[in-house]
C-alpha cells in the first residue's frame, strides 16, 4: 500500500488520524438508535443481506460495484468515506487481497465495531474527519466511495474538490445508494427530513 499507518496511534483496531470529536459520535448514535439502525455484530456480518429496511435494495448496487472493482488492474488503493460499521469496505476487501481498502469515519463506536467484526490484512479502519486529513492522502487513491453517505456533507462542491486531490491520475469517485433530487423536488425532500427529525426529538 502507498500509505504508511505504522506510526499512527491505534486503539481497538482503529487508527486515529485526527483528534476525536466525542460529541459527534454521541449525537449521531442517539439518532441512529431512535431510527433503530444500530446493528448487532451478527447483523453487520450479514450485510447487505438483511431482509429489512433499505437493505434488499442495496444488494444489487453492492454487487455492481464489487464486480466493477474486480475488472480493474490490481493492486488498487480504495478509500471508503463514511464507512460506518465497515460492511461495504469489507466487501471490497474481499475482491482481492492485493488491494488495500481504507474505511474512514468520525463515528468511533461503529469504527470499533467494524475493526472487531472485519479483520483482514488489506483492510484498515481510520478515525478522521475528511476535512482535516493530513496532506499524506494527496494523490493516493485509485477509487473513493461514498456509499449512503453523501447526504451527510453540506458542501458538495467543496467535498468533491477535496476528494479529487486525493485521487491518483485516473482515479474515480463513486457515489452510491444516495438520493439525488431535481431542483424542484429539494424543498419537499427537506420537509420530509424535517418531519422525521421532529418526530425523533419529540419521542426522546
Ligand atoms: C449513513 S452513514 C453511512 C453508512 C455506511 N456507509 C453504510 O453504507 O451503511 C454516514 C457516515 O458518514 C460519516 N461522516 C459524516 N461526516 C463525516 C466527516 N466529515 N468525515 C468522515 N466521515 C463522516 C458519519 O459518521 C456516518 O457514519
């Protein structure tokens, strides 16, 4: 792999590239809990083959991406941003042991779950805020994925610009399993989100 984590602090199998923001993990997990989206280790191991919520829809997009990566010349270095519990990073790591997969997130609990459930020599779980990443990420990745994660980032243009600087010469960014709205649909989509957040707050 063209990145060296050997001198980086590691705890519970997770490498810490930027200081932890404990507040984010706490609030994020509180919402996920309300949504009933915190999965047990046993369920995480099964993903995406879980017969509830959106999971049946995600099987196809996962297979499509995995098959695509398998057509690429190895070795590849792949960054999965917002990897959460690590299931998708693990699926990519299974394609070839020659590839190196870095799952990155700012949610310590899920990263620790990822490192506990999925152990592979070519799979690394990193705690880092993507906007505070060290310069060592520049020009390093053949592919970057945001799977079910792009909606967490306010500044789409800024994020894309940053991620492009992390790519190798013919590198690619893949945005997967995320809703995109036409301009005239945005207000309605925001309203739905607001209603969900209200329900979550009132149910506390
Ligand atoms: C909905 S979850 C993604 C779930 C996962 N990719 C999946 O497919 O099941 C979005 C993730 O983005 C992470 N995230 C949000 N802002 C981030 C940032 N600035 N840097 C890194 N990760 C971030 C969150 O912690 C969260 O785990």
